[in-house]
């Protein structure tokens, strides 16, 4: 998994009734765009450092 600042991380719910969550990548802490990432979740503004698992997808930002 590779991300850059401004990309969106989509975290799929893992159990029935758990909704997908999206988070903006604020900082890439690993080498060459690899995890961990500092992110801000769009639904509640919570910030966290996370290493996404196989239930996550990076949506790259559109080039300007």
C-alpha cells in the first residue's frame, strides 16, 4: 500500500452493521509512501496513526 498526503483512505466495515469510514491522509510516516499514516476521519474529525490492513483501500487524489 502506498499513499501521499491528501489521499483518502477507505476502511471497509468488518462486521455486519459496521459502516465504511473514510479518512484523509495528513502525514506519511513510512518510507516511500508506505504505512503508518497519520489520518483524520471524515465522519467525526478524529485523528489517528494507523497501519491499514487488507480491509482498506487508498483512493489517490486527482492531480491538479
